[in-house]
């Protein structure tokens, strides 16, 4: 029987135990991250749907005002696409747009075209510079700052009935005539109303008054109920990434499709997610990387003879026709050995001024040019390189025997 050959583990291969010790920390962190995500999703499920969501009972949701509207006989329907929102506009409907700034320019144009002559009411919550100029040409939005209590100071019945409210966010300057300008901040209103035929459009600079936590403060509830409950139907539009119109940008007026790059077709959430994953990968690489420091000596798995190493290097020099490198290596080693023989320090071994006179003094009369031999140019061919090696050996023997 022949014995099985066992291949020894070299110093460059890692054992399964070493691999496990290296990756177990990363696996544990990944497991904790997944567990935390599942737990967070479980906790946030149920009544919590998001900010200004009429189904959400948390402090940033708007379930309270939705329930009050339902008690007054107003039907509340939540939509997340522009198609569903514009399909239901009409004289008996109020359309509430919670985040106009999230709409693309194409969506803003479609929304304005659909609501301009609908004879219904459109309420825009905190439209800023990205959207207000498109939705209502001639209107400019300026930031106000923190929310504070402001008096109506206008003739709008809903505002006068509500009294002072907590508002802020944006204030608006308009070059077109508005039917009502209320709750001013430094001379500019934070609520504007524009009559459009039988309907109207209302700009509200802050959406805080619709949140569950702020609805009971001042006249917030009164103003919200009057603005949103003037028609029997309320369409609550929550812009989202599920809206195909935000991704494709189809133009329904002429059937053509706008030119968009590949990155424009990717939802913004995926781009941010990819960036976060890239940052996490970089941090993991830095965490697992070896510390920079001096080289650590390591015992070789096999013994390599000096003659084999020299022969292997010589083959490499010959294959690359690197006669200059080979000559420099021969001369450098010879200069170091000669320097130790003639009493020259290793620091000055490669200085022609220090080494050549010392060698000449030891030999007395040498048949040849020491400077050219020890510091000369590269050989022109292989024969000259072999001759140089022989001359260097001869020089060293004469120095030793002198």
C-alpha cells in the first residue's frame, strides 16, 4: 500500500478556522443589521404610514384631521399617483398636494393643466422654489424660518374664523393679483388664494398645522377643516416613487416621450441607497484592512540555496537583456567586498574618490583602469559582461593576496 501524500499548509493559505475568525465579526454585524431592520419595520407597521399621511396616527401623521373631516361628511381618498389624483378633480372635489416639491417638472405641468379649469379647489402644502413658479406662474417663494403664531390680517372668511394659527415655512411674493393674502411674515403672506374660474388654488406656506401633534394648537384645526372641507370630496395626494409618471415622464398631450438619461430613469431612492451601500463597503474595507507598519519576517516554507537564487536572477537579467542591471549588481557587490578589505567604510564603498585610491595603494601596480572597472559604463554585449565579471574576480583575489 502507498501512503497518502499530505500537502502541507503554506504560510500564504488560511485554515478554515482562520477564515471563520476573520469573517465572524462581519457576519455578526450583518445579522444585527438585518434583525434591527426587521424589528424597526415591525414596530413602524400598523397605523404609522408616514408624514402627513391621513392613515397615520403618529405625531407627524394627519389621521386626526382626516377623521374630523369624515365626521363632517367629507369623503377622504388617499392616492399616490398623479394619474389617480387628476382623474378625480372636479367642482365637488378638493385636491390636496402634500409635497409639491417632490413632483418633477413634467408632473407639475400636468397638475396645473388639470386643475386650472376644474372648478374645484387645489391646496398646495409648502410649495417651494422648485415647484411654485411652475404651478402658479408669477409667484415666488421665500423661506420664513421656524413656525410661529401669526394673525390672519386678511378678509378670507376661513382665515378670519380660524384666527391666529401656527405657520411658517415659506412666504410668497406674487406679481399677479391674489384674492386673499393672509398670515403675513415681514410683509409677505404665508397663505395665498387665487381664484381660477369657479374654483381656486390655495398656497399654504407650512404643512405643520395638519399634523396630529399641532392640529389642536391655536386655530390650526379650524383653518384645516375649512380649507379641506369646502367640497364633499377630498383627494389626498401623497407623491411617491410608485408614480410611473415620475419615472417615465410620458407626455400625454402629444404622445411623445421626453429624452432622459439612464440615471434619470432610476428612482432617487435607489441612487441614495447605492451611495449608502458604497460608503458601507468602504468603511468595512477600512475596518478589515491590515494596519500599515514595518514588514514582519516570516519563515519560508522551503530552503532556497543562494546559488539557485543567483542563477534565477541571472536568467531574468538575460531574458530582459538587462546587462546594465547585471553589471551594476556585480560592481556594487565587488565594491562592498573591496571596501572591507582595504579599510574603507561601507558608506564610502560606492564613492570613487574614496575607494579607487585605497585599492591602488593596496595593489601598488595594477594592470588596468580601476575607475573604469569599478565605476565604468555598461557592457555592450554578453561577452563583455562575462569579461567584466572575470576582471572583478581577479581584482578581488589580488587585493586579498597583496
